C-alpha cells in the first residue's frame, strides 16, 4: 500500500514539475508549443517552420519575427517559454 501511494505521489509531482517548466522553443515540437497559452496549432507550426528555415531563436524576442506572433503574444507567454 505504501509503495502504491509513494509511486502515485512521485508521478503527480513529476507531472506538476513538467507543467511548470518553461517550453524551449528551439527544441519543442508543434504539439508542445501548441499547449502554450494563446498559441494554437497554426501558430505553433509557424514557429517550428520559422525555426527550421532560419535556425534557432537567439532570444525569446526573436519570436516576433514569426508571422502571427507579436510583442503582446510574447509578453503573455512570459516565463512559459525559453530559448536554450
């Protein structure tokens, strides 16, 4: 019984940590990016397409170079995204 409870607790904590981690837009998939607040599948695909064509983003602000992504969207994403 203790083992089951411990395993369940570890699983919940792992999921919570993953949910709180910032998404690295230089490595994330369309599916991962589309989970971000204000970013749907179309914008996520545009981000990945831009990255594949132009290379890695040097900063989060570089997202503004992607069609359909503006400063307000970047501001709303805040600490939910990163470039590494």
